[in-house]
């Protein structure tokens, strides 16, 4: 178990720090994951990758911990849609070969800060899908949610992060749409579904010639949101946290061994009994 903590501890802690409100809660979550892994170790057959196995335990732990968390009030889904906005991000409207790397880095940093502010019912599936790169189906299985529910929450989380990212960014006037609103809505849906299918490089299969400049800028903003998730570092495993985990595992192991060594109640020694 110490070897697993050394190899995968940083990534599990990176996940925890993006799901929890503070470092103390994140450390508690990491410790809980490895204690669960210790208890489940006898059932691990080695058929799956140990990292995947640990991530599955982390996902289940997240589900238990956050399922009853109070949800912060969010704007209605209609308020997150971009159609009423009169501006788009300057970095998203510029040609790719002219975009400012510093503005791009600032946009990524804003998204990463805002992820921690999402309510847990949006934050947990987003992190599992975009940071751990689980599929939509795997995310649903880990959280006990239907696939369509996961998709709905992912779409809302991306739109909420895009809204927060663009609020303080350098902006330019949004190009006028050339299609009716429903066409743009259909294109946005297709973009989101492409992001659901793909990992960190989802392909959008609609021909670019059919996407107006306004939609193209909005889609670039969504790509920045996904890129921010992809750029999240794996975190670190402080030596003190590692020592705490190993100590807790050793204490649990000693307690279980002592429990197994004690005679069960209700049983009497059979030696010395006389037959009549």
C-alpha cells in the first residue's frame, strides 16, 4: 500500500484538492481513499490497472461524501447561454496564430479557480470526466447517475465556467449571428456532445464553414474551459500526509489481526471435556 501511495498519491490528492473546499478536507478525502483501498486490497485481482482501481474507489468515496452536500444556488440554465451577450473574449475571437498566450494563461487560471466554486453536483462529474478522463458512462456508474443526467450536469458546468471565465476577460464586440437561434442551439448541442465523447481533444465534426463567427468564438471559449481542466497538475503528496496514511493503515491492520486472533464469543474450549 505504501508503494501505491507513492505512485498514485499525488494524482489522488490532486483530485481531492479540486473537489474539496480546503486542504484539510482534501487530506481527509485522500486518507479515506487509501483506507478503503487497504480494506479492498484482498479483492483486487490485478486484472485492472491499479491507478484505474484507485480512481474508481476515489469516485465512490466522492459520491458518498458529496451526495448530501448543500448545493450553492446557480443561475438558471437559460441564463448561462451565450445568445444574449454582446461581447466575446478577445483571445477567442482572434485568429489562432494571433492569440495572446498571456491572455490564454489568465483564462485558464480563472477557470481553474472557478471549478472549486461550482456546487458539488456539477463539480464532481466535471472533475471525474475532464480531469481524470473517465468516460460519461464511467462517471455515471461511479456516481450512480444516468448517462443523460451526467451529460446535463457536464454541459451546465462547462457553461457556468465559461460564463465566469469571460466575465473578467478582455472582450471585443460579438460578431452578429448569421443563422436563426435554433440553428446555433443545435450547433452548441453538437459541440457539447463532441466534448462528451472525446477526452481532452474532442473533435467537433460539423464543417467549420457551417459555423458562424459568433458560434466559433463561443466554441473557442468552451475549448479554453476544457483546456484549463486538462492543464491541471497532478498535485503533490506531502510527506506528512503520506506518513499519516501509512500509520492509519498499519493501525487498522494491527486491529484487524488482533480481532481475528481473539476467540469468538459463545464458543467454549473443547479440551478437557469428559464424555458420559
